[in-house]
């Protein structure tokens, strides 16, 4: 498993990755999944990463990049005919 972009989030990312890989191989691929039991861990990781990006000012760059590419994204997300 890879490290998080933010070292302070490595522990929660590792717990999520471990949970997801187990759930994916033992539940999802066997078509037994009714819920994503790792979702709470993902939320914890997402929160940690968001805070780290905000602290470093990277969240603004991401927002600007998304705004700059909104039209391009819309074109590529359109259903194929």
C-alpha cells in the first residue's frame, strides 16, 4: 500500500486500505456486498487529507484547477452516443 499525500494521514489511510482490500476481495467480488463497510474509514481519511491540503494551501489550487476545467470535464463526462 502506498503512503498518503499527507504523512499525518498515513495511519488512517493504511486502516482504510486494509479494510477496502479485504472487503473488495472477500465481499464485493463474491457479490455479497450490500454496503461499503469501509466507508466510515474513508470519511476519516478524506477529512484528514482535506485538512492537510487546506493547511498547505493546496485546496485552493485544486479548486481553481477544477473551475478552469469545468467545460472540458463536462464534455468528457457526457454519455457516448
